[in-house]
C-alpha cells in the first residue's frame, strides 16, 4: 500500500482543523504605532500581548492568517528539553550562557502556565514529564552527560533505565515540570486582547520592505505603510535581511507528524529519541479520547521528492509500537536552523537599533518562541534582558564555522545543479504528476491536477534565484537553498520569498508576471 492510498483525504494539521479561522482586517490605510511586529506566530502574538500590557501601541502584520504557519504545525511541546543540548552548550558557549538558555526556556514554560491560569484559557494545557530515550549503546554516555549538565544548570533532571513506553530502552533522561498545550487556542486568546486603544492585528497584509531611514516604515504589498519607533521581524525566516546575511546563516529543515488513534491508553509524558531519525511522541485530548502525535523524519527543505515515505515511516513506527485504530491527521512542519543550534533574538544588525528579529528556533519554537517574546519586550521596554547574550544574533563561535561552510556549499551546489538540470525526454504528464520542462530555454514546472488541468510556472525561486524542486507529498514547489515553498499555482506557501512565481502562458509561450499573493 502506498502512502497516498493509506492517507486518503486526511485533514491537516490538527491545531488548525480544530479551531475557527481568524478574520482580522487587511491594512487598507497607513497607520502609526510604537512597535510594528511582522509575523503572527507565537513570537509575534506573545510579544505584542506583552508590549500592549506595558502600555505600548502595537501592530501585528501577517501575510496570511495568524497562527497558520509553523506555530500551527508544531508538536506543541512547551519544554526546556531540546534533545541532548545542555552538555553541548556548556562545551560550546560556556556554563553562564548555557544557564541563560536553560533559564529562558524554563521561564517560558512558567509564563505560558501563568497566562493560561490568569486569563482562564481553555487550551488543553497540562503538565507532563519530558523524556529523551535511546535504544542504542552509542548514546548511553551522552545521556549521562546531559543529565549532569541539566542538573548543574538548575533543571530538575533524572537518569532512568526504563520509561513508560511499551518497549525496552538502554537509557533515558527525564525533565519534570514540562508542559504541552493547544497552541492555536492559547494564542488566539492572546490575540483577542491585542486590538484596541491604538493597537491592531492586520491579516492578509504582506510586508515587502522596511525603510529604516530614521523612523522605520514597513511597506506592504498593498502599498500601505506602518510607521513605528521599533520594528520586530518575527516572520519565521527573516523576509528582510538588512545586511545581516541571515540567508547564509540559516537553513530550513522539514519534519513530519501523523495523528493516530490507538486502542490502548497512551503513557503520560512527552518523548523523543536521542538517535536519528527522530521519533517524537505525545498525546492530545481529542473528542472523547485522545489523539497520539507521532513526529520525526527530517530533511532539508527542497530535498527528496516522495515525501509521502516519511509519513509512512511514522505510521509504521506507530503500528509497531501501539495498536493503531485509525490515522486521523498528517502534516509537515518547517523549522529554521541556525549554524550553532541557538536561535537569533535581538537587533537585526549592530547598526540597526530600531530593528529586531527572532528566528532559528530549530524544533523548539513553543518555548524558545515564548522566550523570544519576553526578551524582545524587555529589550524594547528596559533596554536589556538577562538572557539576551546567549541569543545575540551576532555572536560567533568557531564551533559553528563547519555548519556555516557546509550550508553555503550546499546552497551553491543546489543553485548550480538546478540551473544545469535537464528536462526529461518524456513530457507526458499524468494526473497528480509534476515534471520539469524546458520551453524556449525556460525551466518550467508543470503539474496536472486530479481534474486534468495543467498548471505551469517558472521554477526560479523569487527569493535569490535558486531552482525549485517538486514536493510530491504536499504538491508544492520547494526551494533547496533557503526553504521558500510555493503552491503549484505559484502562490507563496512559506517564505522568505515575498513574490509569487510567474505563470507560463501556453497560448503564446511567454511568462506572465503575477507579483504578490
């Protein structure tokens, strides 16, 4: 049975499918606020809520609908346990900065818990232990080192030889006082508190530039502007680089999630493997029972065509572990990865005192994204934050140089290979199939939908000109260089691109320019 046959028409993802879509207005006239925030995910909404509570007038600008991006596609673990990270951090940046990282993420958990309690938010918040486990002798010492490092940084950690999952492990670590929630329900409740008294949320409003000549001005695709004293770029991957060379210091990585119903009771806790490919597990309240989320598998965005195989691998893992009764949801998520594994939170560049950003959360955006909201609020209101140093976007460590070189060689290789790629001799395209065609010297991506209609687009990414690759599992054109994704119609699914793909006009063999969407 193929992945497509087994999946049928499965809605995705659960967090979005189980909540009502928001309907905030589009920005149709120029506005002025104290802080403009570009991006309506966990960073943007959390920071806007905190800043408004400080008495500032804010505007959140979202290209689509808020919370529909990476935030709405996560596993929604709120945890300071980010795999085996703390022993590595102590070696990489020293004990003080490692402690800052631990404290920031522990405080993020407490902020979410306190906010849920204070505002009485119904978002399935629950305290859970978090486990990293291994079934390989290779990671025994790593787990011992991690527990010791975590304890030294003030985290309540313990070493175990058994965990509640229904199979044997070689070793595991456990963090207590961690949590999980429904991220969209939580953040929709915060978002509802933002508009009014001079503050706003604008949806379907794509920021395309920032004029930073004095007081920053955010320019949108509609031609409207937001003038602000401070601007925060929280658009997952920075759409505006400002000379920070973030395109050379970030890459995007995809992973996959399936939501299944199992016969047995899921053992309380959140779990992830030490080894790769990762297997992450947690449960979620669902109707009169529970939904079990199985996540993992990963690869750089734009690499590998048959992404359905990753969903199938997770389903096979689930069936080998539990008695799976039904497959209810599936979705993928895309994470920004930094060269040293630590997010970038702070000023966009050392020369940009009024521009800030938050990006590069890896697989841990719920805690790091909440911490980013706290840090950025403090930097704007107080001028400093006790954890700001470890997240400084312009730190440099020799240990990250190897990843920096690897990433940029990989980008160069993908760029050149895409330009030289030859079109197949067979240009017949079946329903549900996509191919690269060469027409009058142009590289054209063609996809025939299930109704038989052919959709043809220029496959040159509108970000920095890399050639896109077809993603069969999600019927999209994906960029292997910087992670932009486009629908088969050319619309932007995910940035950093801000311009859609051009269409190929079959009648006169020309490219039709369609700028924004």
